[in-house]
């Protein structure tokens, strides 16, 4: 392993250069497989955001080491960057004390999003849900929905999605509209008039494998 060779030579400039050039997935594989004595010497050079998309692939031992060597602000930055469902997965794996500190440091809105999902077991449907999706009341005009949707999308307020969801006055799901079709719909109609009914629904407490 080239990284180990440079560490043995105390050539940490080369170690830092190699680490900076690795893609996130390769970095995850390196951290999971390299001997601990070497891993602890490269952790200071690991950028959490760079490995963020794959961080839940880290084994527990490595994640615990990252908790010890990285500051709380590094984790707060990562939690803010991750989609909320992945952020929840990570929070549930962290030391409870650190997780609590992170939640206290996050903005009130972000912390509320995460806490709302933390009430579900990790292997449940609720445990992998995201609340950052486009949801609109059925009595809104399509034109207003489009304007609001475009505005919020430009502000990155949604996680990856394919549908706009429509609810009634009690926030109960009544249907959805394909995002690609949204711009083609008659803008004078209400969004509730043009929805497709849900094909399948499932309780958030059910197991994700069932879903």
C-alpha cells in the first residue's frame, strides 16, 4: 500500500497529497481496510464532506475514530450537507453525546426535521424517509404550485425527488404529479384536479424490506 509506505517514511506531505486526490468511495474503502495504526495517522487529512455521500458505509470502528479526531463543527457541516434521511442514519450511529451536541448546534428547522425522523426505528420505512419533498395543498392553482416549486428548488430545499405530492386540508396524501409533467398541465386548474392517486401506500412503522 503506497499510503503505508509513505507513512513508514514519515513523508506526510505525500500522504496528504494522495488523500486529497482520492475520490470519496475509494477513501471509504481505504479507511475500512487499512490497519488501525496507519488509519489513525491519515484521519486528520480526511475531508468529511468528500466522503459524505458514502459515510454510512464506514464500519463502526472507523466512525468512532472519526468522532474522536474530528470536531463537532465538522460533523455539523456534514449533517447540514447530507440529505435528511442519510443525516438521520448517521446521527443514529454516532455516540449519543455527540449526536445530542450536533442537534443543539444545528438550526432549529434542521434539528426538527431530523428529530421527527429519529422517532422511527432505523430499519423502518420512517427511518429512511425524507421530509424535504415538494408537498402542496390540493386547492392551490397549478400556476402557484409551479412558481413555489421553482423557487424552493432553486434554494435546494428539496432532496432528490420525482414527484410533487398533493394533500388535503388534513395533510392526508391524496395523490401526486410527475415533476416532468408539471409544466405541461393547465395552469388555471387546481393541483388537486390533476393528481394521480397513490398506487401503493405503507405505514411508516413497517419494515423497509416490506416496502
